[in-house]
């Protein structure tokens, strides 16, 4: 991993038009990551990486995130077996957001058991009077209790 080097951000031209990887991490040292299925394009999840997680992702060829709630690195699928194998990594124009295109081993990315973390839709427009979320996925890919046992839910309320 020590051979992966991020360039210092010097100019707008360097960041936007060169071949140098110079990611911009926020004040907490994080960069947002959107993860999609390589074949279908379906959005699977959104997470964050710190510099170490980004470098490990590049080095391993598997998604490694930074868990803001647990304040630690999170190698996706290390516990569940639902590893996200990297097919492509893209960075946006000003290098402050990462897009991972992945193959998901086991067919799910959500710790709740659904394929995608975006398994519910929000009513809008004329339907916005209702605050009831609509489930867009009808069944879970796996049972979280079987995979994680009684481990505490990683989501903080």
C-alpha cells in the first residue's frame, strides 16, 4: 500500500485536467463514495473513505470504507462475505467524490439484508403529503441475524 501516492492539490487545471490523482478529503479527512453494481448500474450504497481506506481499496481491489459511526476502517464483506470486488474506480471532476463500480459477492450490499441500501422510495410531488416510505425491494437477500448474530446495529440513531 505504501506505493500508492496521492498528489498535492496545486491548481484547478491539475485537479480537473491532468492525470494526477489528488483527492480532496473534507475537514474530517473523508471523501464521499457512491457504489453501483458494475453490470446493472444500480446504486448499491453511499459511504465514505479516509485516505487509508481509499489506498487500501486501490491496493486490494475490494471496497474498504471508513465507518463514521464506529470510527474505523470497514472492509466491506469481511464479516458477511458480501465483498464488493472493484471493477472500476472513478473520481469526479474536482476530485472530491469517488464512484466505485463493483461486483457484489453474495448479491447484497446492505447490512439490513437488502440488495441495495436504497430499498425505499420517498413520496414527492402530488404524493408528498404522505410521509410513508415505499419499499422497492420485496425480499431480503440474507437474514442479518444469521450473518451478524446479535452484534449491535452499526447505524447510530
